């Protein structure tokens, strides 16, 4: 089940047996609660396991997979939080926190995430969402390992916001490094480094992810794979399918089937 998106924050519930997702990565923080079963995954070269009551924290652009660790299957909920929400919550200061251990035992963190994931059928009110983002940001910083860098001192924040908005507005076509240089006022290598520091991923990957966001909307509205690929800015259906599976750990066809199955349960 996928909840309505709110200010770029996505929330889902998933249930499966066996292997659920092939190795993939997001350009967001993935914060999850294991609700039933054992949630196993590989992350940063090691096997991990989460039990009910644990919080899962996956950093942007970190490769991971997912599986049910027992024959009983698995049920969990995830929230995908854009890095810029954390920067906003810190008033433009602070850093992008990196939590080394992806399985966290923290009652306060878990309670906050449980509130954020409680009702997947409703869009949270703005006041509630602001409070939840602030609390999630505080929880992430509490468990961060101190290796993060500070956008307030090392990143041209306004320039990176302009680059972000430009990529979002032009995601249906190829954007050149020269264009981003003009937008940021910085050379291409500084732009690439600062963009990753600020948003946790590369400009190119951010562009591809916005295409995939558009593709998911089109698929949810009943669009075919070939038409969706074209309208979302991919070269062809095969190109679209490769990026979709690399990012979400499943083919677009399977994703559509799961969405239809979830709607049939409610």
C-alpha cells in the first residue's frame, strides 16, 4: 500500500515472503518499522536483520536489498524523507546525518516514526508534518556518527537549491553540466560535489529520480510502459525498466501489480 505523497514525503506498507527486492538505492532517507516477521537486508557490505520494534535507517544512495528472514513472511512500513527536509528543519544549518548502524533500537525514534506511518490513507496536516519532520531530524542527528559535513559552512545553499529546482523543472530531457554551471555560478566539479553534500546524491541521479517519480504517477493512472517511458523522459521502455528496477528493486510491471493488489485489499 502506498500513501498519498505529501511535500515529497512518501510512505508505504509492504508484505511479502522470501526475497522482496533486488539490490537498489534511493535518493532519500528510507526510515522504516518492522511490524511483523524478520526483515533481512544487505547494507554497506554486511547482512542485517530487523525485528518488530526496531527502526531501520538507510542513507541516500546506499545500495541495499530486502527479504523476509523466516517462512512466516514480513510486514513493514517505510517513510522516504528527502534530504532537503532535514536541511529545512535545521533552518539551513546543521548537516546531513549519517547513521552507521541501519538497525536502531530507540523508543523515542520509533514512536515518532510510528506516528508518521500510522494512517496511510490520509495526508498529514501541515502542522503535524512539520512536527514529525523536526522530530525525525533530531532522532537522526542523535544517532549520527559525526562524519557528516555542514551545508551551512561548506555548501552554497542557494545555488544548490537553484540547481535542484532546475533539474526538477527539466527532468524530461537531458540537462548538461554547462547548464548547471550557469544556474549555480560554480564550475561543474564544484557543483557536483556540493550538490551531493547538500542533497545526498548526484545531480544526474536526482534528475533520473524525478523522471521515475513522474513515471510512477503515470503508471498509477493506467499508463502503458512504452508511453510512460516516453512521457517521463526515458530513451525507451528498456531504458526506463533498467532504471526502475535499479532504483526500486523490481520491474515496473511488478510494481503496477502490487499497487493493484494493495488497492484491492482496501
